[in-house]
């Protein structure tokens, strides 16, 4: 079964988007029978990857299709339960790789809520009536303002440790301490109380922003939404851009989109993603961009690359290396970048730039070896050059191949490489790369706009290796073979550490520290063994723990 | 077999300290037959926990016993090999808990090298002749200046990923990217080359500070040592303080020291560490402190607490909760604190303050639930109050127990609680605690010097719970029982995340991010399974990996 990350509101089974002027409601009403796999029912508004794929889609559409929406109210369609979190039977039955991938995607989705709030003038309010437990509370934590119904049955809880012997998997611990800045000992108490915390105490401990009697909660929520909306810089009217279905065809070993091709060689464990640059000039005006809509090259390429990466992660677990290539005219890419830069304050230009930022972060966080192959005819320029800087290594050809009359490989920088697309650590990819030699950033910046050939790029420290055509084939082949021979786990740990030098942010804490601990726990018999808590949940039998503290 | 963290130079089997005026040499010459356990030989200057226990002791003695030493040259007693890192057969045969504990202690030891350099005027130079591989290079990374012999057989390497399918376990990846700021793609190349990097290339990539021909290396090393020594503020002459053997007796379920008692209740999984405050006044002068030497209460208590924590970690793996208690006169603790503060610039006063900082960090990093029980007769004041702030939770008694005429419990703060003892994250424990309400730090500081009873401490947010004697016993008992019933792994992950809110440092990256990934990998069949790399190392058979990328 192929997991598909594309969906649209007409086919949602679990979410509903209601638009009322500048305020949208995102209503979670999970279809118990709508699980992605067999073997579990999505009771109590619990979720699996399928539910989150719809949420991710809804968040994207609110940004692109609804420029008029300035505040989003997240709420449950079920009055007794806000959300019970990730489905436990699903977790108990899933492979380790699926659990880890599921957590990564749900984390990225919650980050995208915070991104909409921070950068897109679209604030999120969470109305919690009933229980918000585990992933349910973590969903609330991703919003700007949590309103808890002040009654005897509404509560927030992170019961994972006492109940399931695992950690909250979508940033809960980090957001409790670092976003909501709950006092650490109170956080300790909170995370060990299965039934959670209610009312005033939840407010006093900073777990929620306000506790409101049920009789007034709709009124207060609407009022907060109006307040947030009033402070938004979104245009407040349409038209939006319809995120039409992607053009794509799946083959046995490839996926072809309009600008992106993903090819998979399962024998060698190498996948190649190729992105074609634009074949026309940038539009003349923002109105033209709006008129092009989802066909506008930067938006189309971002959506296709995003989908290709997600497909690779979820459906091709044995691919060790992702080779990144580009083809096209560098100048055309730069022209689109310049157009976007000129329209960075237009709501759609802004959305597209932030979307590229998120897609590039998704690349950084992909647990496969990333290598950029920079050959004749490629267009690693501006936005697309970021792929070379996201790579664990890059190989660039000096000169050309025999009987190949494509233009020699060139790297080309523009302003987008110097801060437009920060990584999770808050630095640009070049700042991260040159942490030890900040003067190299200036040297590279001074060459912005110039086509940099392989030897120049090598001197500037912008590529890992430059080889001529005599060595090229052997060097690249040996690297790919060698990489595929290493332990996938060792590489995952190594790359997760080497990619994010320098400062830490809540995001890097979630993906580095919290995720690594969770992955560790997801391997431990106390959680996933025959007698572990995940397997025994709901059986009436208590888990049997090995008591050794590690 | 009990692992003992106490040793002294007369009994070292693996290290030698040579003092030559203001420069010391720390010579690693591992006794192959001197392993802590059966089943492996410590070939090629490889190490196990026993080797590192001696190193830790040597670093401590250089600080306390040798105020004249301003620079330390770390070198090998073996001309062909600097150090081959952690012994692989030891790792392959060790339990998961031992591996993790071993890495934690070796990390703390390397941090103590950096602490001596940063705070104690004692700089470390590493002379690498032969191979410095894995943990061997990580040892070099902990020093201030790495001199590599420029010959065909000397190299630095982190071969763990290609060779063993694990990560460098003592901070290697983090120090490569964040301390030496090696470019991330070059770091990727470096970490996948089994044979390592030599000479000029190692300098160019910033892996070492200089590559020097063998004929000149002794001269250059001596010169660098003189340069570092010239910049040191250490006194340059004696006498030092002899770190005499600890007074301690081991019982079946306790260890008794002169000021510290550790009691272990294996049935409930609860250990209690009790620290007795000083029973005399602080000395009159720095000379008196020097004369008291290792008997000086703050130094004695720090050494005893340090040993008790290490003993607990290594030898009592099934203890879930560490209860921390104190007994004595708060004023006496405060008088010693005031004395140390007044002598903070005296070399010995400085050493003792930094040692307490390190011991408290060791407490923070101990993977057991930490709870402070603040009862009548206790002295949680100044330095000892930090134990309450290090705890995951604290319980304080309101009023007294019946028929107990000890003084009511009081917390008492002084300047030591506001920056003297930073945690690994660079913040004081109160700054970490009050990350979300910095005004509470000021409110607490305004009450410095006052005995704060339980209700006041509770209002100020300094304790988790205050109960009177009616509720006390049940509340504490229920907490201890509940905690011991949870999954040890879940608690380890939860506590590791909740304890270190706020900023990240190289230390928190090493203990949070890197360690968590390493622990994950240490569980994976690709490393530790029958066909995994650790088990197959040296057998001539290649490991057989499951290729799924997680």
C-alpha cells in the first residue's frame, strides 16, 4: 500500500474547514473506521498518519486558498473529547520506521501551524472542550492561544509516561518547557498525572491561556479570534490560489511530476530527485502570478518536491542516498527568485517564499544521505542552490563531459542564499556551513550573481569536491556504493548531528533531542516488547518493566 | 563486582603524571591486561571505564594538588598509537546500561578538561603521534590545542560509523561541528574515512591546530606549553591540597562517608543521600583552609557526594528515585559559602567552587528521579539549596512533626543560588526554573539570607509542594511508590527533556542530542545484534545490516 500525502477537502474523512469571513474553524471529527491501516479504530478523536495528512493539507489550503482568513479556531467535532492523541493500537502495531516517520511528519505539521502564525498573519486558537490528551494537547500547544472549558470533564494531559512508557511524540515536552515555559517541577508533575489538569490550575501552571465556563466559551473564543484577526496583515479578501491536484504518474521505480522526477534504484539503494527549472520567464506582475496560481513555477516545483520527499520517506524506506539534481537555465531560476523577492510583501509571494523555506527544512530533516550532483546543464542557482547547501556533500564537475555540449556546471548565488530560507537552527545554510569561517560568507556574497565554475566554487568552499571528467564517474560511484554499505542507523545519527551545527531552537530541540530520546524509547522492551506498555495497553494486564535505569 | 571511582597515582595502571615545573605531562600507556572486566585486552591504548576513572582522578589532582601546573601535555606512552578509543570488545560485551553509563562518565571527564582550561588556568595540549582514532581523537578534541605529528602514520579519525555502526560516544560529532567548527560536508567526509586524515589536510579542515614534523614536535610542544603557561593566572607554586583517600565504609545497603550517607532500599527502588552540614565554623583565613586541605568541609562534602552519585549510577542500576536530604545548621553552611565567596579568587577557593559546580552538574545528569525532601533539622541553604533546585520535585514540610523538636524546615538562599553554579545549559538552576517568570528570580533574590518557611518557599515558587504533617507521609509515600512503578526508560527520556529548558550549549548538545542518538543506536540490531557491526568486529565477517532507514 502506498501512503499518499495528497488530499483535498472534498475527500477529507476527519476534518472540516468552515470559513466565516476572516475566521476559519478547523474541526476535528475523526472517522473511527477511517484508519490508514487495518487493526485499529480511531476512537475518541485519536489520529494516525492519515488524519494528519488531512490536517497538513488543511493548513496549507488556509494559507494559499484563503488570503481572507486571519484567525483559525481549532476545535473538536466531539463534545466529550477534544482529541485523545495518536492512536495507541496503531502505534503498538506499527513498525519502528513507521512510528518514527509518523512522528516526524506530525511534528512538521505542528511546526507549520507555528509558521503560519509567525510569518503569515494567520493566528491559531485552540478551543478545548473535553479531554486533550497526549497528541491532543500537543496539537493545542502548537497554537497561539489555548482556551480550556472550565468544567469537571475538560482537561489537558500528557499521560504518555505513566500510561504508555513512551514520551509525548510531537514536541510536547519541549513546548511545555520552552514555549509555555511551565516551571520544570510542575511540568514533571503534569507529565505524570494520567488524568491531566483542569481549570484554574491549568491556567496557573501556564498549560493553557484561559479557562472559561462552557456557557461563555463560544463567545470568548469568537472574541479572541476577532482580536487576533484585527492584528493581522493579511489582505482580508480574495482571490486565493486553488491548490489543484498535482500532475503526477507513479511507475514501478519512479514518480514523474511536471517539474520533478524521482527515480529509485532499489538494487543500489540510491534515489535521484531531479528538478527542472522554469522554461519561461517570470510573470510581469503579482496579478499575473495570481492568475497562474498553482501553475506558477516556484509554487508548482515546491509542491512537487515536497510530495516527492514525503513519498520517499514513507514508501521507500530502504533508499540510503538521495541524489539531488537540477536541469535548466540558471538565469530563469534567478529571474523567478528576483520576481519573488520583489513581491515578498505580497501575500502570495510571502506564502511561496515561506513554503520553500519549509520544503527545504523538510529536505534537511530527511534521514537519508543527501548528495548534490552538479553537472553540465544544471541550474543550482538561488533557491535551487540551497539544495546543494542542504546536502551532506556536493560533487561538481570541472569542465564538461566528452561530446556533451550542455553549458558547464555553474553555481549561482543570490540574496535567497543569505537568510531567506533559514534552517531549523535559525541560521542560513551558508551560515551553518561557514560557522568556523564567517568571512567565507562575505566572500561568497561578493560573488552573488556570477556563474561560479567548479574550481571557483571549490575555492570559495561552496562544494565538497570538484573533479574533472577523468575522475568523476569513479568518485561518484565509489561514494554511492560506500554510503549504501554503511549502517543506516549510524548514518541517521551522524547526519542528524552534523547537519545542525551552531545554535539550537525549539525546532532543533524537538527534532534532535526529543526525537532521539523518543526513538530510543520506541526500541525499548519496556515500551514495545511483548510485556511492554504499548502492547499491553487496553488488555487489562499491567506492563512488566525491566527496572534497570539507563 | 563493585566499580570503584576512587584511585590514586600510586595505583594507576594506565596513566602517568610527570610534573616539570609549571608543565605537567599526562601519559597514557594502557596496560593491556588491566581491563575492568574479563573478556578483552586493552590493545593499542584503547580504554574502558577503569582507564577513564584514572584519567578523571589525574585531572582532579592536577587541579587540587598542583597549583603550580599551568599547562598539561596529554600524550601517549606508545609511539605507534596515540589512542584507539574505547575498547570495542568491551563495548560488544557490555550491557546497554553499562555502555550508556560509561559514555556519560567519559563525557563528564572530557568536560572537566575543558572546565580546567576555561576556569582554572590549566590549559591542555594534545600531542598526537600515531593514530588518534574514535575516542582517542575525542580525547584530543577536549584539549585546547592539538599538535599532530606530520608523518605517514599519524592521523586523526572518527571511524565509528563505517567500522562499528555506532556514533563517536564522547562528544566527537558535536565538538567537530561546534567547537572546532569543521565545515559540515568535510565533517561528513571525515566521519566516513576509516583510516582518518593526516598532516596538512587535518590542519586545513581544522581537525587539528598544527601538523609538525616528528623531528621538531617535542620542541614545538614544549614551546606551546610555555606560551599557555605564561598566560595562566595560577599561583605557580605550592603547596597544593592532597586529595587523601575518602573515609567510607560500604555496607550491604549503604555507603557511609564522613558527611554523606547513601542508603539503598532495593525493594522499593528508592535510595536516599543525606548530607550533613558542617559542624564547626568556617576557617579564619585562606591559609587555614589550605591547612585543613581535604578535610575542609566544602571540599570533603563535594568529594563524598561525587563518589556517592557515581557509585549509585554504576553499581545500583535498579534504583528509580534518589531522595536528597540534608541535616545541620543552615547558618553553618552559609558561613562556609560566605568564606568561599570571599576567597573565590584564591586558587583553592576557586577550585572548590568549580568542583561543586561540576558535582551539581553530575547530579543534574543522573538518570534517576531526583526528589528533595525538606524536613525539620535540614540545611537546604546556599550551596546545599541547589540540590532542591536540581531535583525534579521538592517536598517541604509545613511546621513540624509531633514530638520533634528540631528546627522547622527552612530554605535559605545566598549569592551562590544566583549564578555561581550554572547548569549545563549555562543558566543557574533558578533561572532555568523561572524561565517563564523571570520576575520570580528577583523576588527570591530579595529574600536572600532569610530563613524561608514552607509556605513562603511555596509562594515564592521555590518548592513543588508544601504539606503539613497530616498529609506529609502519605503524599511522599504515594509519590515514591508511583514513581517506582513507571517505566525507567520513559522517566529517563522525560527527565532529560524537562531538566534543561532554555538555551543549549555544547554540553547539553552532547548529553541531550548526541547521547540520545547514541543510546538509540546502541539498541539497534545493526550495531549490537548477532550480525551487527560491534559483534562482528574483528571476526573477519562483515556485518549484515537491515537496510531500513528510520
